[in-house]
C-alpha cells in the first residue's frame, strides 16, 4: 500500500471540515470551441461546445443580449436572458426561441463546471460573442459522441450509446440495426432493438452485441412525436474473428465510467484506455460474482482470448455477500478459463468509500466490508494476479474522494493508475503464464459449489 502524505493531508482537511467533499480545487475555466462570427453567423438553434472537464458533474450556461456592467467570473448574473444547469456533457444545442427577450443579432454566452454539491469547480469561461441571423438550424437530430473502435479501451461487448441532445426533445428513441438505413429520416421496419427513454444523453445496452451493428437515436417530444430526424448512423463491431489476445471481464469498475456524469463511452474513465496493448472489454455494469460466472460461456468463449483480466465482486461484497462465496466464484472463473485454454489474470480490488456510496446512491454498505475485501484480496495474491489495489489505501481505510466521487467507481485519475500498474506487470504475466502452461489446476470441492449456489447473491 502506498498511502502517501497527500492522502493524509486530504484526510485531515476532511476531518477538520466535517465534510468528505469539502476539499475542492478550482480548475481552469472552460475554453469555448465553437465560434459564430458575422461572416459565419449562428442559426436559430446553434451548437455551443467547450473542452471537457472530467471533474465536472454538470455545467451552468448563461446567455446575454448585452455584456453586464458588473459581471463576476465566479457567480451567475441576474441580467442573463437564458440560464440552464441541465447540461451534463460539454456541449449544448441552444434554441434561441427560448430566450426571455427577442433575439438580437449579437448575443453573448459563457459556461462553468460544477461539482456534486452544486458548487463551481471553475470560474465562468470568457464571454463568447455569438452572431446570429436566425436562419433555420441544420441540427435536427441528436449528435452521437460515442466513438467506438477508435483505439485502446474503445471496444465494448456491452456498448453505451451517448449523444448531445437536440433542442426541443424531451425523450429519445434508440435503434440498433444489423445494417445501415438508407437515410437518417427512414424508419427501420425491423430494428434489432429499440428503446425509448426520458430526457438523457446516454443509454446502456442491456444485451451483448457480438458481430457488427449500427446505432442511431432521435429526439421525441412529450407526446412521443419525432423532433427532427434520426441522428447519423454509427457503426461498431465486436467480431470474434478479430482474435483479441486480451479480454477484460468484470463489473462496472472494469466496464468504465465514473464521476457521476461519465459513462463507459467516455474512455478516459476506463483502465483499458491506458493499457499498452489492445483489449476487448467484456464487462457489464452491475455485475455480481454469480452473474459473472453465469454469463462467462456466452460472453467470453466466443472471443477465445489468450488472457482474461478478471476483476469483479465489489458489488457483491459491499452488499454483504461473504468473501468465501466470492473466492469460490473466482475459482470457477479460473477453472472455466483453464478448461478453454485461457490464462486468467486476477486483479486485486481497490477499497470503497461507504459514506460517499450512501451520499451518491443512497445505498448502505455491509458493516464487515473491510475484512471481506481483505480476505478476497488475500486469495487473489496467491494466484496469477496484478496488484491494482496496491496504490490505494488498504481497508478499513477508505477510497479517497479524489479518486472516486461516488465511493465505488474510480474516476479517470484512478483508472490511469490501474492502467499503469497493469502495464508495469504485464511482461511478468506473460512469462509466468508460459512457465505454468498446462500445469495449473483449480480444485473446487462439492461443498464449495453447494455453498456458492446456496448463498444468496445480490439482485
């Protein structure tokens, strides 16, 4: 365990303040990336965009018809003609018809990043001038921003579809297709899957997608009528013929996402993104140890990876499932791997933070979680493993807030640490696996199997 002085200082700050979230750093103000000039004016619904701040939970955006005389960089102005704090991605499709006043030809806008406690983590950006001639917008659909198959960590068996909402939409309809549609305004007669959700900018696919698929999304109004067309169609592929050498198998910590507002489609929040080698991510958010055992055959075996990085059971342990069941589940996964000529590589489990879990999810944590985590990690450290928990506190010390806002899912900085640890140890894994080839056996007794299935799982 490398429990540094930095951690100790943060702990002291939290104790003195009485609030685990009181430590707050002010980050650089957002930088605007869309510009509308007199030569290239905005439409009546322009897209406003800025650089992503991975520490933001949401953004506040305000629009003005003139620059206020007493403008503060660290507080909203009562002189704005439009304000919203319902921005959960670093872009916003602004409908100028929603302004409190008639739309002039020149507007101004700015944005700042906010934390989970509704406090700013940046000052407002510099005021950006927006020239408009109010011509009809060409943005008549959501804008997908999940860039799958684009590099390390971007191949997911359970995709998350993510987009920038289009102005006027209050619901969204997702379609998954086996072939691309003729046009974006063509309805599909037989989608592989479709689902409608209330206002959101992401959707977790509940099914594994083996093969090549296409997805698109369109906005709907309150009555379910289309608001514009479908988005452009995005292609993604999870093809066993690609012969992935390394698979990742686990729950949401391995699936990706964190800091409340970032999903597995935000690849900075996946430790696979930081690895020096390509992988296919076979993880599913919400998994328990029993679900991992039960879905192994259908989700792992089609890809036949040479190595399988396994990390799971945090959901089970925090809900009170005993370590003994977790250990048997890991043995079962190891056994399945060896029987299918796959080398299992276990990752130790970083700690959790029950106070933050309660605050964010309103969920309790089993009182004995620390001992159970330590017991599982003790078993893992007797196997072929990588010690991804080593750079974090050992239970009963908790996971520091600056590494996991919600107390469970490590943020981008925590995932980067995990990735570095795996990279540093990967050559040893390859060499050890070669030395042990054909000589590894996992012994699971009938009593252990009975205990595994008789002990209640988390549902």
